[in-house]
C-alpha cells in the first residue's frame, strides 16, 4: 500500500481530503501534518513547517512517503495583508516539494492552483483553459508562478506533479481561512446561528464555486489518472457551480424563511471582480473524465442538513 503525506491537513480542504484518503488507503498509510495541532487527537499527525525543507525531507524518509498533497497556502484576502510573507510561504513550500520530488523523495505530488490565477483581462464567462492570465493579487501571482514552476519541473526533471485550479470551496467540516470566497461558507453558519448575514461581497458578484465532495473527487481523480492522458501540465480548470450572494441567500431562505442578508462590500470585492464568473472545464472532462455532481440546490440542502445538526437547529429548517 502506498504511503501519503498531507501538508496542511487541518485546513478546509485538508480536513476532508484526510478523511477520504484514510477511508481509501487506511489510517496509518495517510500521515497528516500541519503547522498547528489538530482539534482532536490523531496518532498519525505531526507538526511540520513545510517552509523547512530538511524537516520535510526527514518526514518523507521516516514515513517512507510515496505521494504528497501540498494543501497549505496563504489565501487571497489574507495574502493582501502580508504580501511578502504570503509570497515567501506560498512559493517556498512549493519549491521545497518540487526539489524533494526532483531528488526522488516524492513519487507523485498534488499542488492546488486556483481561479485566482486569472485577472482583469481574462474572459470572465466560461474562462478557457488557456487564456490571458494577469492576476493582480499576491495570492494569484504566487499561484500563477507556481503553475509555471510545476510545468518547468515536469519538463526538465520529469517530476510527476498534478494540479487543478480550485474555485471557491464550500464545506461544513472546517471553515476556510482568509479567502475571498469565504462568504459562501460563513453565510450558512450565520444563517443558522444568527438568522442574518452581512456579506463582504456585493449582491450580484458571481463567482465559480464547488461543493467539497466534488473538490475531493477532482483531487483524487487527477492523482489517479493515467499520466499519459494528462495533456495539461500546469493546472486544469475545474468547474462546479456559479452563483451570486443574492442567489445563495434565496436558496437558504427556502429552508430558513426568516433569514435575511445585507451587503457591505470591503476590499475583497475588488479581488472578486478580477476573477472569472464561470469556468470552462472541457479539457479536464476530455483528459480525465472530470464532471461535477452538486448543483446549487443540492449543495445548500446538504450544507444546512449537516450544519443544523452541529448547531442543534434541525427544528428550524423547513424541509
Ligand atoms: C480564495 O478565495 O482565496 C480561495 C481561492 C479561490 O483560491 N478560496
């Protein structure tokens, strides 16, 4: 059985990825790591600072790791507050992993890119796989540079690295940390606990989003795809659902009729306006049969069912 290391296992995507990979490959074969302790005890967890290449190398050797999922990053909104640190962290952890893969310590690497690689001159509707990319956020610049580096390491050093451009990811287990698309998760928590939500994006800001089960499916599917079928060596566009805060609020109101939303856009509005509204993922479909499953209605229902249990608010839902 192969051995896997997740870096950034306590984060929003890392948490769900960890449980899915452990179900698939067994508890002891999937080592979780993060810079911070997890909420609950995990005997296969270790503290790891991925900017420290020697520490990562030791972990790979000690646990005889084959594959790494590099899920740690400083996201778009947080990165704008600490530009140089965000650049340093996002690039160093990737270059460390690529160097270790080049040296033979990692057989296969997953590194996520993001819709943040696109910018104000990118076609915003049905954004093509190959198009203008002029990101104007630190996070987007680091992801675009990362895409160039992974392709470079593949071409020059035959490193097997797989990547998708995540849209905003919606999930109930762990909150996202510091992204522009975070409103689409916060809204559910506030709808259930307070009955109202103040959105930091305008009512009509349409962004590409995806429900977590689809994001995990894409991540594992591309890692398992036959290498020869992958024609794209920077990062694949993947699409899920595109909606606005207003449309999301209307869908929540179907289950929580008393819920209301107000809009107070802040600096994240400018970031959102530089990103696409929807994504063309036909290349991913063609190469590795990618297709999302959840639409807006199914995602909202599933989110509310899970979170209402967490907050003991099942009785409030009109089902
Ligand atoms: C963010 O908002 O920064 C992330 C992303 C789209 O990569 N969710």
